[in-house]
C-alpha cells in the first residue's frame, strides 16, 4: 500500500529528493481522461512560432522567436527602457542551454533577486525570443535569450537570432550548470566567433552610425557544479588558458572575443547559488572601456535593427539524421566515384548496389552500352560491338542486330538504338579490363620498338649524312652545317636544346626558328618569293630592299650589336659572280621543291593511315590524345622543342610557382602508361614490366606513379603485379599527339629542306 501524505506542500523545489511518493487522494481517484464534449481537431496551419509574451512590469519582449523586432523606432526603445537617449549604457546578454537558470541568474545578478525576467518550475515553460530590461543604477541593458538544446523545430533560425544578439552585446555570459563543460558550449562560442569575424564585423563597420561598435564582446563563462570541482588556476596555467587550449584542440577560433573569463563555483545539494564571483567579474568588464565603451540606446537599437534586416530570410531546417547509415551498411566503396554500397553489411548472394550515378573514368572502363528498347521495357541488357576496319555492328542478345555505325568516312555518329550508362566499380571485386586483348596495340608497340632502336643506333650517322647532303646543294654564302654550333643571334646550343638549324636567306648564318621566323623576299640573293630571314636582315631589307647583307662584315662583328651586323652589299659585283650565285640558289630551290613534295605525300599517305591504325588499336581505358595535353606526373606540355622553348620563355615569371618540370631541351613526346592509361612523357615512364591485369604479359611501359604504387603495395603485404590503378585515381587530361610504344629519345639536330617545315609530335 502507498502511504498518502497530505502534509506535503505543492510548491516543493524542483528535483528535490523525496522519501516516498506523495500525491493527493483526489488526484489518485480522478479518472485518467475527462471528456465532457466532442473531440475537436486542432488546426496547425502556421509554420511560425506562436508568439508568447512573458513580459513583466520591468521587462519587455524585444525580439520574438521568428526574428521579428517588437520595437519599431529608437524613441520607442528608449521609452521602453525608461532612460533618455543621452544616457550611455552597455549591453550584457546571457546565453546557455534551456533549463540552466539563465533568467534566474540575471534576476539575482542585476536585480537583487526580483523577478524581472519571468521564471517558472514547469517543464513546458521556457524563454522564447529575447527579453530586455534596464538596470538604470549601473547603466546596463540586460538581455535574456532563448535557451539552446530546446525542442524547437527551428534550431537554425534560433541560432542565427542568438548570434545577431551576441554581435551587438558588450559582455556575454554563458551560463552552464553541469558537472563538466560540454561540447555544446565550445561549439556555440566557436561558431559565434567565426560568424562575427566573417559577417558581423564587416556589417557593423559598414554602418554609417557613429559609435557603432565593431569589436567582439567580452565573454564570461559561468560554470556551476555540485559534485565535481570547477576549473582552478594553477602556477603553470590559469583556467582561461586551459579553456583556450581546449578550444584550439577542437579547432575553434575565439579571436573575435576581446577577453575570456572563467567563473566556476561549486554549490552543495541543499545550498543556493552564490553569484558574488560573477558580480565581481562583471564589474571588472563593465569598468573596462579600452575595448568597448558605453553607447547611447539609439545607437544600440539601430545596430540591432540593421543586423536583423541584413541577416534575415528563410532558412531550410534539416533535422539531424538519427540513423547513421555507415553504422550498418556495407563498407565497400566504388573505385570510380568513392560512393558506398547501400546494402546491409554481410549481404551474400547479392551484388553491391548504389542508386546514385557513378563517375566515368577511362582507366576503369566503367561505361557500358544498353539496348534502348530493352531498357524501355524494364530490362538492362548490355549490347556487344563487333568492330571492323570500316564500321561497327551493335548486337543485342534479345533484339539481334540493332545498329551499324561507320568509323571514319561518315564522321562520329551517335547511335539512337543504344543508351550509355556508367556503372560502379566496387573495390572488393576483380577490377579487370572488359573487352578484347590489345593485340593491335601490341603489334604497334613492337614495330615502334624496332624503329626506335634503329633510329637511336643510326641517328648520329644519319644526321651527319643529312648535313653533308644539305651542304652540297646549299648556296656558297651559307655557313656549313658542321660549323654551326650555336644560334648566331641568341647563342643557344643546338645539340643541347634539340632545336633545329635554319639558314637565313640574306646573310647565310645559322639561326633557330625563333630568331628567323620572318618571311620576305631577298632580291639581291635571287630569292624573289617570301623566304626565311633573320631579325637583323629583316630590319636591313626594310630600309634597303634591293641591297645585299654583307656576310663577311656580319661574321667579323659577331660580338657587336645586331644593328651593326649588316652593311650594304658591294655595288661593283661583276656579272659572272651574280650568275654563279643564281645557279647556287636554283639548286637549293629545286631541292626544297622535291623535299616538300615528298613530305606532303608522306604526310597524307602515311601519317593519316598510321593515325587510323593507332585509333583502332588503342585500348579503351587509355586517356584520349585530345585530353592528354601534358604529362600527368611532371606536368610538362607535349610538343616540339621549339614549342616548349617558346612556352618556357612566356611562362618564365610563373615557372617558379608552377608544378611543371622545367624545359631541358628536346621534344616531349606523349606515351601512355599501360597500367593506368594516363599520358606521360618518356622521362616519367622509363620502367618496363608486365601488367597482367590489363592483358600485357610482356614488359611494357609503366609510369613512375604506378611503379611506386606497386612498391607500396608490396611492402604492405599485397600482390603488386595484380593491383589496379590507385583507388582514388581521377581522370586526367593531357594532349594531342599519337602515343608511341617506345621511349622517346631526344631528337637530334637536323637540317630541313623545307622553307618553313611543319613539325609533328609522334
């Protein structure tokens, strides 16, 4: 039997321990539900808070929970505060979790326990919005705010309201009643500091209001415990320093606050809260005017109204997910898009699944083609392609042959019978290439290897032979090729830089392409069409079109300025010498014409055919040449030595900050790593090893990144020969040149019969 005790008063303290359960007999005998009328539905049509005004005789509602100011003008604000506008006041605001006694603290700290801010022992009673009261004796505007961690459905809007009130405050009290400081305090103050630095400080500075404060408030943390000791000062460090270290460990910056104080008290179970330490700390900050001085009430109201108008608008409220999916779902990730499998852990007999779209990456070949008819009928059927030299036949297992597309003569065609879809590549599955073995590319690699070996073996004798043949058909005033070591103008070494030698048709000296890029006639040398001339000869011929630049004068004055390297030609040259010179030029012209004809035929007949064969044999996981503009590892652009030198000169100022490897001479050819499919240069792909997971059983080109990944995998205990490209690899873009199978050696200096030879990177 329960003992009924009628002597217990109804207004006993909250959370006060009782020896026995006590309640009134009448309450015990009363039925659970009393219904004396029909039930009526309660309409919930408004999405705003119900505005509840808990004002007293000395406090009033300043801002409701919907962020609406209830005071319209500064004059009305001063009238509500019962103070003139000429008075100078400071703003003290209290924050904290709901139920921690914020209103009770403000009443006992500033009003000697008088209930200026309404308090209640009821569970459903809490402060909504911001209430204001004036303490005229010390000139303080007290603001009581809505509590954190309440059951409000608009927590984001409440947070924005509190941060705006904090921005116009001079002193902030954070009230917490707990045995230890919780993470919600650090999160709120850290968020407030960040918001003040990023938004409120700039907004306050832009206000055209004299005396508007733009520095952060002082913060006092009022911590009350019952069974544990609060933070204490020691010789090594103070309580404030401990708090700052804790903020730093949690990656919260509190530099926006002008000061940080800690007031900790321990209250016994039967004792009342002692506010003397808090009052003493408040007096120190109120008397301190070095950071924030007292302001007029109208200035405070205008600043608050401006911030409330600027930072307003609808906020999307998103509730915290109480069911974290990663606790129970399969941990396997997609290697292409890094999304997680959505099935439960340990699903057996079912494939991995993620309904979100995947990201296509060339090295994973995760793009499939589906029959559109079957897809519209609710089935995902992968089609197959039968490739020939001229066209591709697309077959569906259910519908048969559904399309035929031509490759080259009709251009790129989009087939309406198929639907392209990107699929996930799960990391626990065997990621292997799907499709034919790369037999065509293997043949090209072997042919390229043989050609490269022969080229490297015979490059020097062939270069000497070319120069000897070119000298035989060159005019007599041209400098022999074996005597040309450096560019006559910029002094760049041809052998070290890999630049090609060119002869100026005016003076006959050897120049690089950049120093002899101009084209104009040289009538005195019997060149009546536009031909290559150096910069100095161009300047001379512009002034004296029919004169001849003197080679001997230019040679003897090699170290003088370019303007002194040319003089007018001799006017007493006899007719026999002129005829002999014309014959020399005619021989050179015939050689250039023959060379141009052969080169053009070879370019059309051989290069186009070679490109078609390479496009057909190239594996699908290789990054296309149109996307491979630079080496994936060293970021060096692909191109000829002349193109790379011009690029290096134009980017000379930015090269120190760029990840691109500096130009060291020679062409930079594009090659493809057989493992990841990225475009790399020869310097970054010197290793040769088998890649069986891609179908390459012999030693093939592998980039340095894949070699490093294999080494790291081997050290970690995994097999390196069957590993796939890095799981976090993303498609990389590179440039437009065909990839060769062998390693590109530096191109030797050569003499071109072309007037303006076209260079092609292979």
